[in-house]
């Protein structure tokens, strides 16, 4: 139940994702797979910042669309230990859309992943 975008984003295929995103409508990027993850959630885990940037530039709402287990892309990046992705997503995620528990979870994930910077 993954789209081509989900697969390419999860695999870190930057150029392919950038071309797909150009052809898509902003709302198309909000599609979720059977686990509830958007392609940005998978990109967050892959750690390829340029992929996330291409998607967020097209649809700035994406960082607040939760995936599997209600995880935000920022949390997924932190849990995966992807420091560059965490820094990027932190810069584009509207913290008004995060709960206090989200903040705690992200903090714990960064510490667990040894992302002290």
C-alpha cells in the first residue's frame, strides 16, 4: 500500500523524489500508507534532508501530519538518530501543532539517539 513516493523517499532516492514531487499536487503528498505514514515520515527515517525539503516546500503542512503511532516526522527523525534531518524538521515544524508530550518524546528520542547538538 505504499506509493512510488513512499518507496523512493524511504530508500533515499533524492532525484526520483524531486521529480515525483514536481508532478504532484500539494495534497497528494499527504497520502498515508497502510501504517499511516506519509512519505515525509519515511524520508525522516531515511535522513535525506533534500527529500524532506522538496516535499515540505511543496506542502508546508506535512511536518505536522502524524504517522504510525501518532509520531510526527520530527520524532521519527530523532528516534532514527538523523541529526541533520532533526535540525531541518525542527526549523519547519510549527511548534504550536505539537503537544507537551510530543516535546518530551522528542527530547527523550534525541537523548536516546545521542543527538546532543
